[in-house]
């Protein structure tokens, strides 16, 4: 035998011996059963379609197709989201058909952030919203009753920063005194992180002028000189090629769980199966991302103005589906430290426990 | 019952070599088990008709290789070429290390190239045999072998001295005849 053959044999030795005979028999039985089930299902679908057409032709009222065994209460969901890296699992699940597998159609509605979507979710125009935990805690502190239905994102250093155009004279946070700073949306985790960084530099919120601008506008307006600096999240930092003055998710805020999916408590109570189905599909996407983070870079151009090569360069954190009291307490403590909350945080309530 | 017994006997006789082949093709234990299992499932289905087939192991091998190459086509290549070829940060004489380098380089070949190398050198089959198993011409086997070896040399230059040269192969074929 040649050297190559011998080495290949040694590699093959790594294969453990296992008897697959029984497994194969079972797999075949299962496949047969599935074939039977598939045939039956196909017949059922054909019948339903035929009946639907018949009913439609009779009185124009379409009959909703039903799924066996407790389908979600809603088949179609409007989900509020924001155009940053945090939203990636939603779009991964959407693109891979994970929502469809669970019997729900998801219509993503891209907005600026939770302060916009929370009232819409309360009014019922959105069902589930992507929300930074600070916004959720703030809303509940103001008498609303929101539940976190799933974790979405945990930040990593570099994904949120104070940025300036390349020619700017601003070098440190101190230089921001008296300057105009654009933020995507006020009263969220992003602006709280800015406040924390300002205070570390010996400044306060009153030392800067904050201006709200949606993510897609900030780059251009900053270059036109309409403000001196801005708070940007990825992928917008990379897309706009801005210079970072200060990383906002480093140091004490490193590794913070920042964003989850939330819904009005009443809505959650009335749609337990929809919530469960949504959660399963999202968690599946989050597991996929954990296995292969590249999928984040692939979906980003779907909902942001990111080019593939920019998506390849940007920074992002991780996507844990779980959010527990310990992680949420850190966010609550941060908000309390800056006197954003009036009362204590009811962690079990907001987590729906 | 008789049918099950004869199938059981077939599995017992060939399971070991087939799983080793599956492992060399896929490079991964779970994928290898999946592959062997899918071959078994296909064979149980038509077992009664397979009575007349002379070389059942060759038949199984053909299914396995075809299944594998078409799997890879359908699922798209899950192969992730790592940014850099493996570096020889070791004494190249160390055979365990060389084997790891070989394993890595092997997984970066195309499925068909890998199949040709494994059948040719591990199972020690003639070019004609391999052509029969893969359902292609002897010429294709020759060129695939050549490309596969060239690619191995390019991916892992430290293997070059150990790999068969084209002359070797001619020679081996001569000896067989």
C-alpha cells in the first residue's frame, strides 16, 4: 500500500464503530409513515383549496385554511423593528422561512426605535416590537404594561459609538461641550449610553444639544455640518466611514444585553400560542447565527443600506434568545443610576414570570 | 423474516468498511453516519429486487458515492475554505501531524476528487473499477486523480514528497496488468 493509502486508512480509523441497522429500519418506517401522512395532507390541502374556491365562487368569502393541533391565534403578525445589527435574527428567520414553518407570516415594519413602536403596539397597529430594554423599563415606569417575550441582542464593544466626520477637531468626549449631537432616538439605551459616557467625562446632558435624526439621515447631515457629532450603531458606523470618538459599549457597559422583543401584556395574554411560535422561530434563527455568524452579514443588506463589503467589515455582538433577571437588572441599575426611572423595576412582571 | 435476516447479514459483513469509506468522504462522524444510514434505507426499500445483484457491496458503494456527490450539489457546498492553508509549524516528519494536514487538505478538495482519491488509494481499486463505481470514463478518473493530487500538493506542499507521482500510477497500473 502507498503512503497515501496507509494514511487514509489511519484517518478512517477515527470513525467509531456503530451499528446503524436498527436506526435504518426505523428511518425507513418513519419515512413510509411520513409518505402516508404527506399523501393524506396533500389530499386535505387539495380538498381545502377546492372548497375555498367553491365557497369563494358562491359568496366571495374566503375560508381561512386551518392547521391541525392548536395553531397560533394569529396567522399574520406586524413586527416593529429598527435598521441596525440588532434586528438580524428577525430577518434571518424571515428569510429562512422559520416563521412560515410555525404557521405565522411576519411583516417587518422598520422604524427608528422603541419610543416610536411602543405606542403603536399599545394601540394594536403593531403586534410584537423590537425594543431596547431601557425603553421597555421606561414605558412600564410610566404606567404601561409591556412584557419581554424574547431576548434579541447582546452588545459587543464597537457596535455603538460617538462618531464625528473624519475632518472634525473633536477628539475626546470633553470636546463635545456646547456641541450639537445627533442621536437616532431620545430616551433609549443609545441615548442613555451617551449620557453615561458624558458623565464619565465630567459633562452632563445639559452640556450638549441633542437632536433626533433617523439612522439613514445622520451620515449625510453630519457631513453637511448640521451637527458636530452623532451616536451611531452598526452597521451605520461602517457605512458612513465615520471616526469614532468614544466606544459606548465598552468598559462598564461591555456585554450588556441591550435589546429584546416585547409586546403589550394584554396582547401576550390573548395570544400565548402566537408568542410561543414566534419565539421558537426567532430562537431557531438565533441558534443558526450562533453557529455561523456570517448569516448576519448576509441579511443586513435586506433591511439597511449596507453593501455586502461593508457588511463584511462591521462589528456586531451576539444574539441570545434568553434574557433573565440578572441581565435585565444591569440595565435597570444603569437607568436608575441616571435617574431615568421613578420607581423600582418589577423584573418578574416585565419578564412575564 | 428471511428477508430481514439476509439484510442483517449484509449489513454485518460490510458496515465497517462502508462507514470508514463514508468517514473519508465526509470527514465528519455524524455526516458519515447519516450517509451510511441513507444508503441502508435505500437498500432496504429495494432489497427483494437486489437478490440478483452479484456484488452487493459494490452496489452499496456506488449508491454511497453518488448519494454523497449529489448531496453536496443539492445542499450547496458547506465547505469553508479557511483563510490560510495550514502552516507547517512543526517538524514535517511527524506522521501524526502530516496526517492531520492531509485530512484538512482532503476536506478542501471537491467531493468527486476526494471520492476518486479514496477509492483509488485507500480502497486500492484500479482506475477501471473506480470508473465503474463513479459512473464515468477511465479518462475522467485519470484526470480527476491528477487534479486531486496536484491540488493536495498545492494545499499542503509538505505532503508532496509522500504523494504518488504520475509515473508511480502508470507503474502500478502496469503491475496490475
